C-alpha cells in the first residue's frame, strides 16, 4: 500500500528547485553595451619599391657608373629611342639616373621618356626638375629641344623656356624662325613674361615673313601691354594689309577699334558758365535839350 509523503516534504522540494534555477539577466540599454574592439593597425613593412605616380625617387646616393660604362649606356639608350623602343630605353637609363655624381644627360633623356609615360607623374617631374636645374657643356641643341618639349608637355612653361633658350644659344649655325616661335609659345604660358613672348614672335616673323599668323599673334600680345598699344595697332594694320579673308579682316578691324580708345585722349569740354540771368541790352539815354 502506497504511503503519501507529508506536505512539508513537498514544500521543501519546491524550495530546493527554486534555488537551483539561475537568476534572470539584468536588462541593459543598447547604448550601454561595450563597443567592439578596434584592431590596432599594423606597422607598414619597409619596402624599397615606390609608386612612381605618387612618390618621387629617393635621394641620390648610389655611385655613378664608370665613364666608359656610362657612355655605353647612353649610346645604347639613344639607339633604342631611334627605333622607338621607349620602354627599353627608359630601363637602360635607370642604370645611370639618380646617381652620384649626376649625369645630366642621362636624367634629362629619362625625364623626356617618362613625361610621355602614363602613371609616372612624380617620377617624371622629379627628373625634369633635376635635369633643367643643371647643365653640362656637351648638351647640344637637340638635347634641349627634347627636354623643352617634355617640360612643355607637363605644363612647366618657365622651365621649358629655359630649355628652349639654351637650344637657341647652342643651335649651329643659327636658330631658325621656328625655334624662336617655339620659345615664344611657352613664354606665353608665363604671365610675367608676355613682353619676352612678343619680342620672340617679332624675331620669328622677321626671319620668316611668310608666317602672317605670327604677326597677328605678336599684335595680340602687344595689345595686352599698356605701354605698347600703339605698336599693337601698327602690327594689326600691317597684318590687315597682308590678308584677304573677309572674316579675318573684320576681326582685325574690330581689334583695332577696341584698342584705339586706349591711345586717344578724351575730348576736352569747354568750361560751362554758372547759371544766372543773362543781362539784356542797356537802355538808350535820351538826348538832353
């Protein structure tokens, strides 16, 4: 026969069960939750490689090639340029670039190649600046034409003018009209050297009077200089006498009309009298008898 446990035993068992249940978690706000741990950035690993589109080369430190090897390297690069192997020529010139002592020709030739190469912005500008800042007696007109065109391509007009000036000075037997025009073109990119640009255009036109467009360019530049407006008008009138295109003639006449007020003094006005009554005729005196 089953015997029922006393009621006290049931209550004791229920109490023990309640004590063994884990407590409910305390509710927290979302803002009180701990933030996720941000990983510490790792230290960059040193590397000898650079991005030529974002960084210039490191300071020059390695020794220059021996004289005979340097000459052979320059000759090899020149031969590669002649067959339009520009990538190979640039690789060849890297052997003598950024070395101690500097080879100006090596770095100038490399700079001209890199100026035409995409994604080499900083490297090209570095070598262009290094090359134009130095000079060597054996650098000829052809070298400075090549360097000047590369500087012009990169928008470095003041430095390009330096290169083209050296080109003209070293031209044998003498510089051509096109050489002076080339220098005038880059001088126009330097606002403070507009007067030099107009002078070079004048020299170019004197050497080749068939280039009437140069005469017009000179006139336009002279018109931008307050002390040379009369010369500008004279050049425009000379240009008008040499052309037959109706549109160009009309444009030239318009430019002359715009410049004339700058040299024509304003008309002087007669002084005006103060407003007042104008005196009438004097009355006649009666004769006395």
